[in-house]
DNA sequence: CAAGAGATCATCT
DNA sequence: GATGATCTCTTGA
């Protein structure tokens, strides 16, 4: 018995646990990172329990020239993290209510990041329900503000290293899903940059913020 | 279902 | 003093 279950162990480990993404992943061009994050798993460790979600929607904010990117306004206290090395969280507060989670990309002094807009709840669903005061899995993390609420992500995580153990992304045993690209949401002020197709969605996912 | 308003505060002018 | 990488609720068809 013991022997036969040991024989099965490697495959089980590969499918049940993922491999944490390395900093080199985040150092790639921002659009590539945004696309490749789809189908990977956002993991948040927390005293109340872990929450995990399959990333189904992202947006790329590619640098200071991108008028939708906060860094286009210059280097300030808020945007400082984006000017640092890749593989850190950029979390900011907006509209007086919501936090937004971004993952910093590219090299030091090139301010760019990927906004995580929606995940499909996988682990810790009851914890997400409690935090969101909602039952339906589809509504738990189908938007950047909702997902931060469900995952207990706030500005205390601004600057967190994604190569540590509190907040990170892992790859599981899954091929990259089919992708759809659209303009980004809520950036009408960004001139010619507002029409760039820098929003990426998993095709056919029911867990995106909007279609 | 679509459209609109209101909530509420950190950040930058 | 204005605004925003949003969400939820209300209204009305």
C-alpha cells in the first residue's frame, strides 16, 4: 500500500502544488507578463487561511510613456514601487473604497506593472465569502476591487516581494489558456493610449469582470 | 438588463 | 480643491 501510493506521489504533487514564479518571469516585457499570467494562480497566505485564485483577467501598464499608467505622472511616493525591481506588489487605494493589486514588471527604473483584474476562486472560498458577504463564486473576485477584498489585500502589501511567501503567483499543471485582448477599463482620459488592447482575458471564463 | 448616482479618501495641483 | 486602473444599489423598461 505504502509503496504503491508513493509511486503515485510525484504526479499528485505536480498537480496539487504549483511552482512559484521566479523574479525573471516578471522581468519580461509587461504585455508578455500580462498574457502569461492568465491561467496561473494567485496565492495569498494569511493567518485566517490561504486564498488561491486562477487568474482570468489582467491589464498591462507599460511605462512612463503610457498615459494610463500612474508612472506617466512622474516618480512620486505612490508610484515609487513601480520604479523598483520587478516581482514586487504595487497596491494602491482608490475611490475612497478599493485597493488595486498590480505586479511590478521589467527592469529597475522602468516603471511598469500588470493589474490583476479578476480571478476564479479555487481555495479558501468560504473565507472569500465571509470577507465579501456574498455567496456566488462568480461575484467573489470578478473585479480588481473585489479580488483585493476577497484576498485581504491592502496597502500593507505595497512593495511586498512576490518571491517571498505572503503573496505570490504559481504555475500549476495547466497549459496557457486561449486569450482575448480588449482596451483597458476606465482609462478614457489616456488619449491615444486608451485604445491600446492591453486588457487580456481567458476566453470563455465566467469569472471575468465584464465581457 | 441598462444606465446613473453616490459612497469616500489618498494623492497631487 | 478635484479626481480616480471601482462597486453596489436603485430606477425604469
